C-alpha cells in the first residue's frame, strides 16, 4: 500500500495502519513513528465506502484511574477496561490521547482504538456495570 503525500511515497508493508479520513472527503491522516502524517487520495466519498472503510468517531482520553482500571473521555463518560493486558497499553496513551471509536460494536461495551499506535482495547461503560 502506498499513500502519496507532498510528493513523497510512504510504503507500508505488513504493518497495520489506521487511516483517519476526515468526514470521508478523501483526506485525513495517520501516524508513522509517532508523527502525524496528513494525506489526500484521489477517490470520492462513494469510492471510499466501496473500499470497506470502517466508520467511527474521533474521541479523546481525558484521564484514567489506575486503581479501578477506568478511563474517562472528554465527554465525562467512564469506561472499565476488563482485560489486564489491554489496561497496560492504556497507561501509555495519556501523552497522545486521540482515540477512534468504531461504529461496529462488540456485544457489550465499545472498542477504543488509540490512533497513534493502532492498539485496541475493549471498554465497558461504568454506568452499565453499576445498574
């Protein structure tokens, strides 16, 4: 796969890359070695849907509570991360808090994808646990 950006071709082989396409316009960004890279492709929004682009919404991590294994998003919702190995990843996200929440949901909770690293964790809304 190659993406042309400012006349430089960036080739990505055997590495998962999370492309964030802003408003499905054909332009967006991805991270390469912790650097945010903007890109533009020559496809219409309809073509992007045909390519199997997964839709989602951008969100931001506000804080986390290590004792309770919960993350708080900027909208003040709190999410419990039940898998301990995934929680270890979350502790490194504070320095770059950008998250993508895909529209395709698991049976319970939400997936949170850290856009700079493409790491994914499952979060369960704390309100759903306490009810």
